[in-house]
C-alpha cells in the first residue's frame, strides 16, 4: 500500500554546539520520560570483547525529534564531540530508563570499554535478538533477517563503510519496531517470554564475566568427560549406520532429512 519503508528520522551529531542548543535539554528530558531508550554502538572488533574500541554511539526513543549520535573516539576530519556531557547524560538516563540493544552483550562490552558504563549501571536491559531467538528458534537472528521480519524503515545496512553515521542511525531506530513486535508476540506466548526473562537475559552477566575472566574448569573431569562422550558418539554412529543399512553422517541435516522423510516416510 506504499506505507513501507518509512523515511529515517532526522539525526544530530553530539557536539559542544549541540549541547548549547535550546532543545538539547528537552531531548534528554524526553528520554527520561520515555518507555525505553534505543541504543546501538559501533566499535573496532578487538579481542577480547571487553577491550573493544568504541567508535560511535547512537541513541533514540519513541517519538524523539532526532537520533542523537556521539563520536567516542577522535575521527580524522570530524568535528569535536562532547564526550563528557554525553557520558553524563547517558549514564543518568540508563539508571532509570530501560534500554533496548540488539545483541546487548556486544554493546555493553563496548560501552564499558569506551565510557566506563558497567552492567550494574543499567536499570533494565532488553534484547530483541535474544527475544527473536526464543520466539523463532529455528530461524536466523541476525539484524538483517529480523529487519525483514519487523523492520519499519528503509534499509541502510549496506552503508557501513560508505556512511557510518547513517548506518548507525538505521540500526538505532529499528530497535523500536523490533521491540514493539517482541512485546506483541510475548502477549500471545507468555511461556516464551518466561524463557527469555528467566534464562536468556540472566545469562548476559554470566557471559560478560566469562568473556572477561574466563571460566574455571576442572581439567581432569573435562578430560574424562570428553572420553566418555566420544564413546557415546561412536556408539550412536554405529547404531545409526545399522539402522540405515549404510554409513550416514549424523551431523548432516540433509542426510538425516533424506533418510527420515524420503526413505522411512
């Protein structure tokens, strides 16, 4: 009917001049009273994730007048950014307003490395990627696929190298329709929401700690378990081969599908 895609909202770069504008404080006051804040980061892919170089942060909330974006490192040719004020305003907001992040572990790690914002500093975290993984566990959960499911705005995912600011703003504003869709789905499927809240979200701090410190293991018990499971795997392969009457690769969905449906019906 011509209603899709919608044009992206305006965006504004966080600078000292922007901080002095009359509508600057109004934007953050709106964020404080919003149902949630949408946030996305751009960062260098450094390992471990807890030392990633934060490059850019974009924030938005429902019916916000523009997407606010802040360079968090010096970019050649860019205007000077107001990182101090941005960090202050963002930290204050995150303590009282829920935040929506797609693949939250990556954004949390980047924000901690770049701005010193820790997991404990958030009021509440929601992650449409984890929600989609629970609701549609047999489908892909990357941003592009979920956008084909629930996206509202024009696609800009292909502009990462050409225009990072535009690319980031597209990721930020799509979080609103993503999360609204998740909430509608959860109303129809409360058991999936329970899995999302009681398992998926509660794993975030555990995974963050394991990425930073590693996971302590009992090497002798792991070694013994590896041998035990290797024997079970071998027995399973022998049983499968005997059942099929020929060798079959249990790691191949195509071979299993052919045997189960085409041969055994």
